[in-house]
C-alpha cells in the first residue's frame, strides 16, 4: 500500500510539475533541490508512473555510492509498500535485485558506465537521473558526459536529469546543452526545505594541529567525542557524527565508551548487514552513528535528530610520476557541510554542531575538489578511448582532465596493451573495459588466468580490487588464505567479487566455458600465484630489497615494510598497496606479495632495458654496461671505451652539480672571470656573460678542445680556467685589447703603489691605505664606474669606506684622523689630506728620505 502521507510531506513534490514540463519540452533538466526534500525518492517514482497519473516509464537512477543505492531503493520500495526487487530494484557490483515488474532501478554510476559501454543506447530505458552531481565524482561526471553524447547523436528522446543539492545548477544546465547546441537546460528548483535545523558552532580548544595526509590530531577527536556527549545531553534522538575516515571512526568510538547509547560505525567497507541495520532504525535504544562521507547524501538514517560534524573530509590524491595513490584530509567544503547538516532535518526539526569557528566558514572551499583533477585517470582514459574520444575533448565535462594525468594514464594503458599508439582502444582494451575493473587489474586477470588458473586469478584480483582489512596483515598471500576461511563482511564481498570476475572472464575473452570447470591447472603454489598476479597488475611496483626492510621499486620509488613484517627479509616483492606520506622519504608498503625474480622480470618485461650508461656519480665519471628493470639495477660491467659524447655530457653534469671549481683555477683566473663579469654587467655586448648558467650553455666555445679529451674528474682539474676563459673575450671585434683599459687588474695610486682591484662584488673595490691617497682629489673609476674605496689604517685594518673621496676629505676624514692619530702617532696625519704628499711610510722614514710632511 502506497504511503501517501509520507509522499505528500516531501517538499520536492511542488517542483514536480515544472520538472515534467521541462522534460516534455526539452528532454533534459537540472533539478536543484536542497537535502532532505525527496528528490532521490519521490521524483523517480513520479517519472516511472508509480505515483501519480503519469505514463509508465523505465527510470534509471544513478548514485555515487553502493550504500546510497541500497538505501534509495529500500526507501522508494517502502513508500510503495513493497520490498526491493519489485517495482523498485537496485544493482551494485556483485549484487542485483530486480524483477520483471521493476520500473525504477537504482544503480551506482560505475554500473551505469558499464551498461553504457556495452549498450550506448540504453535500450529500454526512458529516463536517467544522475543524482548528487555536486559531489563531482569522476564516474558521475563521465556518465553525464556520455549520456549527453547519446542524446545528441543516438537517442534524442532519452530524458536526462542532473540532480544537485547545491547552487552549481547553472553550470550543469550549460553543460547539458553543449553538444546539441540547444542552449542551457531548464533549471527546476524546489523551494521547499526539510525540517528546520539549528546550527551551533563548537570550535575546538587552542593548540589543535591541522590535519595532514591521513593524520588527525587526537585532540580534535577528543573534542568531537565531547561534542557528541554534549549533543546527547541536550537533544533527544540519535546522533550522526561525521569523521574523515575509518581510523578516526574507530578512535572516536573508543573515546565514547560508557555513553548511554549504542555506538555504530558506518562506512563503505562496513558489512551490508551493518549498513542495513543502521538504515533500518533503532530498536528502542538511542544510537550514535559514526560515519564517513558515505552518509552525506541520498539516504536517511532513521531517528537522527542531531549531526556532529568534525569539519574534515578525505579526498584522493595521485602521484602520477610514481603511480602511487593516497588520501588527503581536507576541510569539508561548504556544499558538503550543507549536505551533512541536512541529515538532521530528514524526519523532524534537528540541530547540527560544527566543530569549527563560525569565522572559518569564509575560508572553506565552496565545493569539493572535482575528482577528475586529483584521481588516477587510467580507467577514465580507457572508457573515453572505448567511447571513441581518446582525448575526451568532445565530451561535455565541467572540468577537462589534466594533461599530465592523462599522459600518465595513457602510458599505463599502452603498457598493458589497452590502447594503440594513437590512443584508440585495442580489442584487448575493449575486453578490459567489459570486466569493470581498473585497467591494471583487468590486465592481471586476463594474463594471470592462463598462468595460475582462472578461479585463483579471480580470487587474487578480487583481493587487489578492495584492500583487505588491516588485521589480515601486509602479506597478500596470507590475506588470501584468511579471506578463504573468513566469515566477516569483507569476506562476503570478496567472494561475491570473485564470482563476478570468474563469470566475467568468458564474456571478456569470448569463450563460453562454464566457470565452474576452470580450476587451477598451472601446478604453481598459491604464494607464487599471488606474486605473479600482483606483479602483472603493478609491474612498476616490483621491488628489490636494499636490506633491513627497505626496497626499491622499478618506478624508482623507495619503499619500506613495517617493522616486524615477514616481508622484510625477502629479495623481491610485488607491491599491491603503498602510500607515501608528504613528509616521508619512502613509500609505506601496506600490502605486497613475495615474488620470484624470474616472474618479476617476466611480468614487468616492458620495463627491462640494457645499454651503455655513462654518468657522473659519486664525484666522477662512471661508465658501465647496465641491465635494468626500470630503476632497479640488475647487473653492471665496466665500460672500457665509452662513447665520447656520453663522457662529455657526464663531465658537464659533474660541472653542473659540483661547480666550476673542478677546473684548475688560479687567482688570476678568478680575477679574469670577475673582470669579464663586471664588463658584461656594465657594458653588455660584446663582453660575454660568465655566470654559471652561461658558461654551461657555451661550454663548447671555451672548454674545447680540453673537454673533449677529458675522461674523468682528474682531467678536469688539469684544464687551466684562465686560458679557457680568454676564448670568450671579444677578439673578433678588437675589444679584447681594451680589457686592461676598461677593467684594469691594478690601479696606480698617488703613492706609486699598484693596487689590485676586486671585481667580485656589485661594485669594484680598491682596498688601499688611507695615506697612499693623500693629494688625490677624486675617486678613481673603471669603465665609468667609481670604485668603492676601502680606506685602511697603516696596519691594513678597515678605517672607512667611501665612493666619494672628495666628500670624505671634507667631512669624514676629521673623525678618522682623530682616531688613527692616537693609534699610529709615527705616521703623518695632515690637516688637509687633499694637498698632502702621499706616502707608504712613517714620518721617520720620510725624514730619512728627505721628504717633509706638514
């Protein structure tokens, strides 16, 4: 029996007529409806004709998460007074509940993409609703782009709705009209809202350190737990608390020990029975539900009246250069915080406690980061290649895929044979796409099945597709054995995925063989099988030991196993799961399989290379014949007669790394370089730039032929730098002859001394005893630039600095004279130095020589 009263209370029903009119007129629309208004449940029922008097249609609803799929289907079935599988059904990976009378089917966006790739026309489907577009999951963005293409080219009668709970509707409206040039799609907004939710800010105490990587300050978790206790005391009903990840959920659950409520943990890896229990409501006792972002949207947790929001979320990050993925803990966006708040107003008025200061709202991002900007794009790249648009340039996407990420993805696809040199999907790539796995795992399944048996290959790949619980350990073969005998929620999902993969193999390879007959016919053990399949999936993560639990992957990334791990003493690993914290020098191995060297070399054969290697290493030229697996050196032999061009490049690399001090530098050589640098700075061309960068760029002009004859570091030390630098002087123009005129090495002062000029600084410096300049009226200059006079005492110690000698005689000399006269009474200190006789001697020596000073 249809629950009409519950349907009538859904605020979105007021927007339904406008939505139906928009679909009749344009065939596409954007539905903007705040959280908790019923867009996920009422709208599909109306579109299917199950509620109201509309025509009967087959409606496909796509949700971003498996939990949301089941929850939406259960809610719609409940509203109709039915069970899932009747008028409303659902499909997630490994589980399908539909029947002949199903009119509304809820699927994950991943399942929708698989159907689109098998049947782009979606035969039999009349309406597709992509829910929660604002979350910007990559699968949802891709599905919407494919559907817009289908409407523009194959099925203009297919109705398409993009549903969003946030204010980004105009962008989606523009996007839906891009390919058919029909203009922006109509935006239908629901003005109604759910029940009122009071917002309370509960900032944590001072001293809480910001989260980074997957680390969250325990002080913040204690504050969140305290806020949950406060909410239980102040408000009736259940409490839903949002935390960034399963680790924080477990730690916070421990901090809530003793509360007068049942504490439940809700996340994507929770067993289906636990998820269903949370979504079915309490049994008379209050509950605290600790949840990740899986509970943000598209589901109602019955009994919840209060939300406690930690203010944190997890987003994926990919190091494309190393092929490693990780998670980053980030401040929750305003859009996601709005979604979280809405969970408290689904059934009645409620409250939300935000564990941050109100002023921090201004610093939060408006929307979550689009996954297309941060994720591994290998699956996306394969999908668009199979779709016929390898660059994705012709697809309706809000954000174009980053060029670097796409290039890295295409390298992966080429390595596993999924695309050809033009980026088009090969027949093998199409086979991979049919399996519904990441291309790496699809390669491991297809190539591993003939080697280890199809059932075992499916079991291992199922382990790789969803990381086992931490308590299974870091040895993949041991985790495999644990899964075979386990009875937990993970084991149930693993077995379901194994069955799916085993049944997918005949379809992917074109064989019709019964999966039950495809056992192990390889004769190799489980540990060897685990290593082989893992190496096939992640060839660049094949790693060789460096000792003491340290390894080097073929990608060049260092890796370490945890202390006490049984993997620490093996020679070779195939790393399945690793992450690299921002501050760590090496990746942390979380799951790996022991692999034999010959299997590692075979699985990662495309990374094998052999050749002559001449490079600068440990301070000298090293020339070897080397065989490598990526960055792993397998063998090396000295190279007796290395190619001269490679030696020259290695020597230049040494100069680049260690500097020009490797050459033979005399004082005259340094002086010449400084003089040439001064003239280039002051006069420009034709005087050469002699900076480090310029000298490297012109090495063939000034270091030849000495550099071409050099073989090692010691040969560089024999190259006279002064003679080499002279080759850069402007001989052709004749200006080289003016070097001594424009930048003299020494300047003669009034005493007759020839003093060396220091050109190493920003201004030429002449360090001279003050008395030797008596009688000189103006500051000497070079190339029109006054020198900076460092005036010294008779003992050669600094007394004064000036670039204007005339002013110094008039203004500065008197105080200097007073100080120095007392220290050096045997030296002359005339009252008027500008007219005095210069000297290098004391008054006594001057008297002997017949000269007199006033």
